[in-house]
């Protein structure tokens, strides 16, 4: 028998306890699709995290994840989302702050050292700055990478491409160049009668003409092929029609 899924504590009373613990640090609290989400003041993020960690009845001891979300139409386009876990209560909660390209978010590395790598990833992918992180470097993209890949306005091809130059004997960065031109696709399968020749097919021998379909009547190009105007063998006096599929009796037709 398979073990049942672990049970998580209900959300009853969590928002009330968090509201009492955070006070004016809390901007918004909601319970949606079974998850409690708290939006706190960005400048007071560390104070809010300490309160959520140390307040009896909350006790969110672990930082599980930091993620970013980009909403380009907003003035503060980025959400920085923190996932917290309470070991003693077996409960999870989400904490959110908003920012833009210039306003830094306070680093929580002094509370959870694991945040160092998570903040580096958010900075690398979105360009969010974290004040107090002494090692805020890219962690996933290559050295010299330009831009932040998970921003909604970042081009799919990027700004530069990397290749090894045999002339320079090193890795070089160049503007993106598409090696293959864009094509107009007709979405027609070659097996359904495409009007073009596939690469390589020009070397193939010419195929014999296809036999007529069963639904199409057989046609002849001239009357000589049809026997039109010729006497029918069965109409000749003294002769019987010969059937090519029936062998002649013994002695018949033999001298």
C-alpha cells in the first residue's frame, strides 16, 4: 500500500496571526487556492522575515525558494517571491515584495545564508538588485552575457552569440546572426502532393506513371488500341471465340 501524501496544517488563523505579528509591515494578505500570500513593505523585508520566523504560532524556519515574476506594464515591474516552510507546524507561506530595475531589495542572507545563491539566480534572470549581498554575480549565464533572459522584453535570440574563433584561438562574442533565412511554410506534407522537390529528390530516377485509380475509367489514346471497327471474333461464321484463359482441347487446332 502506498503511503498517503503528507498532511499540511490548515490556513485557519494564519492570516490573523501574521497580521498581528507584522503590523504596518504588511501591505496585503490573501488566501487563494489554498495558499496564504503576504505582500510586505520592500524596505522592511528583513524585519518581516524575522517576525515570521520567530513569532510563536508562525515559526517559518526555512527559506525554500526565491523566484521572480516580470510584469512590464507596471511601474514596479518585478515581484520577488519568497517561499517559507514551518517545520513545527508543517505549513508553507508565500511572501512577496515589488521593485523595479533600480530599487534594490534587502538581502535576507543574514537570516538564511542559502539565500545567497537564490538571490544571485534572481539577479541573473531578472536583473533585480539585492542590497547587502556581498557576492551578487551571475550564476547561470556565461561570462560577459548581456541582458536578463527571463524578462518579458528580452529577445528570444539574445543580443550576442558565443562561438570559438579558430583565427583568434579563443571564444568570441558577436552580434546574433541567423544562419538560416526564415522560410514560408505551406504545412503541406510531401506525401500529400507537395508542388516542390525535396532536397535530394532531384537525384532520384523518374518514377513510372501511376496506374489509374479504381474509380477512374480506363482510357485509350487511339481507336487502334480499342479495336473499334474490327469484326468481333465471336461473330465470324464457323469460328468460336477463343478464351485465352481456357486451354484448347487435345487434337483441336493440331495437324
